[in-house]
C-alpha cells in the first residue's frame, strides 16, 4: 500500500491494557518510519500522553482530541476561550459535577482528581468564578442521560461533547477534532487522505477513520467504530496494529 502517514489512537489501540507499547509494535513502527512513513498519534489525552508514548518515537502528536498539534514547525491550537468556558464550568460545579479544565499539561479542577484519574499528576483546585484561562479540553463523567442532557443544554455554539466508552465526557471547541487536526497536519506535509492509514477503537476515532483513506479498527473496538472502518485487525492486547502493518505495509 502507498502509505505516507500512519496515525493511531493510544488507549485501546496502540497501548496494551497496562498502557505499555509492546516491542513488536515498536519494531513495526520503527521500520515504517525508517521507510519514510510519518508516524503520528491522535489521542484524547493531553500532556500525560508523553509519559506513555515517548515523543521521540513520533513525527507528530495530536492531543486533547484534536485541540493541539505538536510537530516541528507546526502551530495549531483550537481551544475554548475562557469567556465561554467559565460559565459552563460554573454550571457544572453548581450541579455537583466533578469537572476539569485542561490547558497545556495542567488540569484546573474543582476536586482532587487522583482517586478517579490517578495518572493525572499536574492539577490545581481552583475557584472557577475567578478562572480566566482558556480550555483545550473540559472533562467530566457522564453517568446518566440526565447528566448528558444538562451538559448539552449548557454548551455554546462553539462547543461540542464527545463521550468515550468509559463515560468520560470531553467538551471541546467545535473545530477540535482528530480529523480536522489530521487534515491540517497532512496538508502541511503534502500528504493526501488516500495515503493515510488510521487506527482506532473508540467513538472519538470515527471521524479520523472516515477521513483517512485506509481505516483500521482493532478487534476490541466499539461496534460503531468497526462499522466505520475498512479493516479489522487483532486486538490491542495481541499486537493488532503491528500485525496489520507487518502484513500490509512491511
């Protein structure tokens, strides 16, 4: 296949259940990169992704669900301005939601996040009434249809919510999606959609899979993700991504 870019989700796709990357997967990615193929990850994670997937392994990184691209010579950021984020955060706080607003590697929150999200180490408990920082991503758990309805009622026209399989609600700027960030990066690098292979497992990967010319869902993906993909590979625990690359690229 004439692939010039490989883009992969992290959790549930590239990463094993223990958040590690297998040697087989590392070897496959390194061989693809040595062949001149750009290697990118696109994740809902923010700064914590660098602790799991070392930056030097990748030519580009799309974080916070498409709010930010990190790559040499690339400046791309789609955040929610604090004037819109703050009323939303206050509404969630008043309703009793545990909620965080992320900018860069820091999480600004109304609760101690460690018991729920132990991988987050950079956080600060703040008074949202005085919070004047933009948000690359706002997160809260969505435990019921009523929770989801409340959140949607308080979104502005510049915001949307994506709910992951673990019921994590990610509130983003309307232009912060994996597909839009991927399209921006592809244009900068002069790569066309048919030359991109994308891998994913969760709902926020579907738009990216639809954009890429070659779309692959891991076996452990949600049924909606499999339906959007052109190929199904083995699951993330059994080196599905590596096996597909070995058979179809290498």
